[in-house]
């Protein structure tokens, strides 16, 4: 904190300077100890740390889904996880990937623009060899994909894009579509070289073969939903979707559950000795029940409806007339229904 001098201290200081006891050079301003942050105008940061972290969380879900789907399709141990999420220029991304490689141009509908999914050649040829019945050890030779190999990779990428749609569902209903597959990075100019992109690097292991998958999303493509890439929005969306999803699952499961439905004619309390002595032809008079009154239709052990007896062909049946929940307490007592049974 800057110290404020009193008038006496100022006078003493001026007197000392005039007398020559102190040189003005001795009174130099204190060095500025503030930390200076270097800003590169050629590489302006477009994504905040929170947004980068949210993108990382989303693609961890994508990695888990891809691990499961590829393991099932390739019948091999597959492991995919997020290695890093960085922001850089598109030119830096293009220079960092090998040639040839597998570059899938992805249409990010409903977002405008495209993204790129790049798959390391080692991973590409390991997938192809395993699908062709090989061991999946891949090949060391670097060559462009043949028409058949490209067709095989299209099927794999389409499956991967399905996982991407599910991983992004908390932010946007993304419908990614495969546009085309290129092998030369120089032909994949989806944005200007200086445009900033977010690069999700996924370490991928298929059996003993290791490599990288890179998902490159230009800032101009993701800009319309950049405000949704916050931890608060993402977690609230996850909870909201989880609650809705659980409710739908419960409704679906309950719709197939069998329950007992009983039409209750009436009630009576009698001693056990009378029950034991009952025989065919005996008449038992039920209280609180008349012929012209409706019966209680119970779901399980709880009264839910009022009904009237009848026949459908030769089969006994009842017709529902009213919900018991719509009755007032006096009507419940009249029909011999205990209000506590409705809880």
C-alpha cells in the first residue's frame, strides 16, 4: 500500500534536497511487482478454462461410449480416454498430424460449419485388419486407403459419431454426419489457417496397438453454444436429463407389471367358529352394502374406483363408474371405505 507523507515529512524532505544531503536520484519509484501476462495477438484465446474443462468432461463420456462400441464390434480389448483438450490455430493442428492419415470431415448439424475427426494410421489399419479377420496388429506400411478400406472405415466412423451425439446431448441435440474421408491434411481446409480451434486428443489402444484420435472443432462452429459450455449449465442439464430419463424408464417398467384387481362386494366381521361352521346354502348378510349401490374396485389392497357388476357374454365383469379419490369423506363412509386405505 502507498504511504501518504505528512506535511512535516514533506518539509524535511525538501530541506534535505536543498541542503545537498540527498540526491533526487535516490528517490526512485519502486519497481512494479505486478505480473505481466504475455498476450499473443496471433493466437488469441477464445475458450476459457471452464469451457475447456466442460469440453473435456463431455468427451470423457464420448470416450467411454466409444470404448464399449468398438470393443463389441472388433471383439477385442479397446481402451479410449481423453489425453488432453487444447486450443490452437488450425494451421498448427494440420501440421501436427501425419501424412497420409484418416481425416473424416464431419458436418455438425445444427451448428454451422464442419469439424474433423482424425484417426492415427496405426489405429486405422489395426481396425481394418481385425475386421478382415486378422490379428489386429496393423501394418507398418503407410499408404492411402483403398476403396474397400475406406468403405470399412466409413462404417466405423458413423458408429463413433453416434456416440458423439449422445455425449453432446446435455448441451445440444447434435446430429453429426460424415461428409467425406481424406488422407492428405492439406486438402482438408475447413477454416482459415489462423482460425482458433479446440482439439480433443483421445489416446486409443486396440489390443497391443496404440495411437491417437483427434477431434478438431473450429471456434466459429462452436461459437453459438459457447455460453452453454459452463460447468453449471452442464451439471444442471445432466441432472435434468437423468431425472427425465429415470422417470421414463420407471413408467416403461411399471406398464408391464401385473397387479391384482378385486371388486369388493362388502365386509362383515364374524367369529372364527362361525366361519368354520359355514356350509353350502348359508346366507351371510354384509353391512354397509345394498344391491343398488356400487362396489369398491381395489387395485392390490387399495380402493381406487367405484364399479357396478355385470356380464360380458358369460363372463362376470364390472363397469367403473367413478374414481374414489374424487369422493368426499362423507361418501367414503357411506360406501364403507376407510380413508386410511387410500394413503
